[in-house]
C-alpha cells in the first residue's frame, strides 16, 4: 500500500474554509479530505491558518487571520478569554452555542447508538447566560509584593495577570474574592508557594446561595495555623453581612486537588442554605452542589416530566449525590431509594430529606453497580429508575441490573453525550426504547452539555 503523506506540513500557512465544529468547540476545515482542527474558528469562515501539529490522520492549526467572518461570531466579552481556557465558546453567539450543543447530542446518538429517528429538542438555554456560577475556587499568588488572585493561564500554574473578574461567576462571589484578597494582603497573610511548598493561603473558595444570597467563604491553607484569622474574619463579616459562614480548609499536600480533608469553622454557621424549586438544601464546605441552580431546576423538571409519576411508584435514583433529584422525585412518588458512593454526600442527602420533612426516601452508601443487584435480590422492583452518572457513564453491571429489574421507565440524566449514547445502545439491546432527549445548557460559554433522556420498556417484553 502506498503510504499517504498528510497534505500539510508543520509551520506552513494555509487558507482554510471551515465547515464544521467539534464538540470541544474547535473549527474543522479539510484539505483533500484531511481534517484540520483550529480553535476559535467557526463554520462558514475562511481564514489563514498556521499548521502547528501534524498527525497521520489530522492536524492542529492556529488561527492567524479571518478573511471571511461568520455572522455568528461575537467579540468575547472576557478580557482573558484566550489565556484562561475555562470558557471555550465566548466567540460565538449564544444561539449558536445552543444549536451546537443540540447537534452534538444528535450526532453522537446517530453515530454511537444508531438512534436518529427520535426528537432531540432544542437546547434549553438561559435568558442571561452570564454570571451564573454560584461557586468560585481561585488560586492565590504573589506579584510585585502583593497578593494576587486569578485563574491559571491555560496548561500552566501561572496566575493570569490583571484578572480581576470572571464573568461567568456571580458578582457577589467576584466581590468576595476581591475582599478576602485585599484584607489578607493588608494583614500580611502569605500566599502558598507551590514550588517551595511554603506559605499559607492556597485558594479562596466562595459559594453563595442564589435564592438565599447567603455566602460561605472557605480559606484553603497549607498550614493548620492561619495568622491573623480573627482580624480577617471580623473585618469580613462586619463589612459584608451576607457572609454567614467562614471556614478554613487545611490542605498540607503537594497536590492539584484544591480541598484537603480537614475543615475548621472559623466563624458563623457550618452550612449555608439554598433552594431549588421547593426544596431547601444545606450546603457545607465540602458538599457537592450544582453550580447553576436555575438551569438545574429546568433539567430536573424535565426528568420529573419524563418519569411521569402519579404518586404510587417506587423509584430508584442511582448516583444520587446529595439527593437533589431524589427529593424532587419523592414529592411525586411513593418511595425513592437513592444510592451514591460518597458517604458525606449520603449524610447530606439524609439531612436534606429531614430539612424538607420528606420521609419517603432511603439513602444507601455504595457503588450503584453493586447495590442495585443486591436490591434486586431483596425483591425490590422499581417502576422508574433515574440515573445521573459521572462523565464516564454507567457501569455495565448497573445497566445489566436495570435490564433485569425491568422498570417500565428509565430516565437518564447525563453530562456526557458520548457515554449516554453508548449506554442507550446497551439499554436498547436489552429491550428498551429511547423516546426523546432534552439538552439543557447548565454551563453557558463552555463546551459542556447536559441532557436528559426518556427511555421506556418495549411492550413486547
Ligand atoms: N444527581 C446528583 C449528583 C450527580 S453527579 C446531583 O445532582 O446532585 C454523579 C454522582 O455519582 C457523584 O455524586 C459521584 O460521587 C457518584 N458516583 C460516582 N461513581 C459512583 C458509583 N460507582 N456508584 C454510585 N455513585 C457514584
């Protein structure tokens, strides 16, 4: 066989017309059928591109100049958009972002699961797709004798210069980070130096309940000791009455993981509260909590609509976290069983059930793929199963357990369309049918897409 050489060479400048976009948000253009991936290029654009990496079947390029500009291109409003890399889609208008996410779901369903005859609804977006994040975790560094805060420059651990705001983070949280940094700097609290593994303040984490406007500040330190803690705490809560909780988290390790094991309450309450719909949640420093509650509400309302409960059903919520979905379901079901691998999340789930006077839930710590077959052996026969797995999707044993349990309905909430499609294929082979899929935009400006699928047992089974 003749070995085909790629039609481009490294460092060559070429003119490229873009016809597509990857799920990461890179533009795709082809030369003699050979694809080039170019960040920040949009379909319909023609541009000068520098080839920067050549592989056998594809290459990466860098956008030099756009000769023909797409109507969907907008000026990214963030000053550090390119350096940061936390957002990937700020250069396209919001309508296009929503359409791109929907197409991505359609494409993977067709390619991976061979499903192309069901409705994939238009992505549910936000009216205002900015300032939505209720939590920020920002590294603390040092420049010209002053403490600085800001995200790391893409693929480095170097804090971006002059970054004083993140426009997908709520304004309150932005202001809180600034306040902590300013006061800590004045008091002379040192930043954590990653290379030397010295100094004190590693990260500032701020979380504010959107419905309640209660703020929790978490000061992540390398040391047990936080110098000037009393002064810092006093000034913070006296100046900003929405602060309800100030916590120190100690992380002594050389690690990229932000939070350490130990937390210490410095002032106020251990928890802040927030609500999604009618349900109230107590959130502690280490709890997982959705970062965009209004969109979460829309997602879970869809899940509830697909579950179609009338009050008499037994429901399983697998991968239940702190019970967010379980508590929604419990209002409409006879009994909800939740399973989750993180013990702290399960104790939060139990507390949250109590907090809301919900008494028809049962939460179990364990691997869903092991607990579900055990439930089956105990004779549990759910009418509906809801799953909300992490990005890698459901474990095969769990899919098998669901097929054995034969609920009349499965509602699949997913943060990764590719693994969703893979798992839907297995469920379809096991006697189920996918009815419809609803993408929801939980993370505007980024390339993440969340969706919920309605899956029903075929009548012939
Ligand atoms: N539905 C929840 C959380 C979904 S995130 C909410 O909205 O709050 C996925 C969850 O799956 C995480 O909480 C993670 O800890 C849990 N998880 C991961 N692997 C698991 C497994 N094998 N068994 C059970 N839970 C698991």
